[in-house]
C-alpha cells in the first residue's frame, strides 16, 4: 500500500487548481451549476469582481445618502435658521430704539380705547427703520414681529414685515399695507390662512396702539397692485376707511404664483402711555393686568454667527482626538506596526470612522463633532452662497446677501 506523505498532502491541497473534478467534490455543495467548471483561481477572481461591484455600489449609495442629508439640512436652514437670524436682527433693532416695554414690571393697565381721528406717529423713517410692531393673537400669544420701512427682500428677510412706502401710516384714513414672507425667515405670515373674521390685528408704534379687526381675504396675481391702494375696493376713488392690508405669497410651499391678501379695518386706537390693549392683556383673579406677549428671545437667536460654534466644535474634536490617540493606540499606527492588514472594503464613512482613534463610543463622538462642524459651516457659508447664486434655489428661497 502506498502511503501519502505530508508533502504529498500539501501538494494535493495546493495544487495548481487544474483538477476540476476534485474542486467540484470539495466545493460542490457550496457551488451552483454555473461554477462547477471553474477553477479555484477563477472563482476567487469572480468573487473579487463581484465584491468590487458591490463596493462601488455602496460608495454610490453613500454619496446619494450624503446628498440627501445636505438637501435635508438645506430645508432646515431655509425653514428654521433663517428665522433664527431674523429673530436676532429684530431683537437688535428693538434694542437700538428707546421704546417702552409693555411687559416690564409685570402688572400694567388696560388702555382706554379711543375713537375718532387717530394720531399719526411723529418722525421720519428711512428704509430699514423700525416703524411699528405687529401682534396677531390668532398666531399665538407670543407671536410678534417688527414692521420696518420698505419691502425689498433685504428688509423682509431680516426684519419680519415691511411697510409699503407709498401707502398710509398706521391709523390714517386709507390703507396701511405691509408685506411678509409665508415661509422661511421666521415665516411671519405663515399662518395667514388661519385668520378668522373679527380677529384682532394690533399695531404698536412708539407712542400709539392701533387695533384693527380682520375682515376678509382674497388671492390675486402679483400684478394686481390695487390691493394696496388707499381704497382697494374702488381704486382711484378717495379713501373712506382706515384699513390694514397684509400681503404674502401663495401657495405656501412652492413657487409663489399668486398673492394672499388679508384686509382689516381700524377698531380703535390708544396711547401707549395709558397701558396695553385688552386684546393683549390677561387679568388675574386679583384684578392685576398682565401683558401676555412677554416671551424672551430664544437661545439660538442670541448668536450673531455660527463661527463660534464651528470653532468650539473643532477645538473639542482636536482635544478628544489627541486624548484618545494617547489613551488608545491609533488604529492607523497600529496597522502600520503590525505590518498591515487585509485591505478593508471601500467605504467613505467606513474609512472616516477607521481614521478616528479610541474605542467605538469615542469614535462616534468624534464623528458627531465633525458632523456638527460641517453642518454649521453649511449654514454659515454654504447654503447662503447656494441660495444667492444657484438660480432655482434663489427663486425658491427669496434669499439676498445682506
């Protein structure tokens, strides 16, 4: 009997892969009929080609996922962060004027309603100057926006609402008309479709309150400018009523092809020095009167720029990275010292994760810091540039660099 030596066995196991029958015996249960005639080398090459195809597909999927995240962040920037920036600008504008605070000190009085000719707020106003504040309780007790002089995009994007320069001042006979965005930039008139007949629309200037009552609305084409005429019902005729008109885009979440027009008429006026309108007041069981609109500025609106957030995130990343690299051997250096490993599957996020030092929770924290940095940079520079320079984004966002 012929004995098989170890060398013979090793030769058999490392044959040049030409014995197709033996290959089929060893791997027949794990192969389909299409591979029964292939050598082991051909099978390995086929696997490599198949693996490379899946890895390429995975990279494409990661790129598409990244693009989807960026698009989602753009929506967040448009619908939320532009509003934060507008709130910051409005808070700064209020701090720059010497107007009394109706809610300061807690208790106040309800101002006596006055009829007849309403006084016009004294002073001259250039574009961008604070003309009034507007309160619409239907939009929420804490809803309040500034009204500045002028309706160009630079004013509307920063300040809330803008007064049409050629229309009347608050309280005057004629039409006090103002415009505001339907979405983005704090969406001051985002809920205009919720207004109901009889709802109060309160305008406050430095010295006077003007309380209007909402009456009706209509949807018109952008060219129908008669809606802001002194007498919208009969353009060209003399005004007989003291009106307010609010204009905004329609529809809300797509290309604005029309304008939503809201009308109201003056109910009464009052002096700021006498107190607050009853429409903005709450009375306790003890009879104390409180100004309901007393919300403090949001924490985010206190930031004038995201640059401090970017710097803080980068500093935190550097500190954690260095500490983790010292506490745990950095995987890249460890792989070099160990003479290299099997080449990992191609992956953008996998490669980024492998470059981070430390245990899994530390690597996740480092990746989150990188994400925060990238998102803040997009909000600060990337998205404003895109909205100002890419045509369809500019049309969609109404963005202008200021």
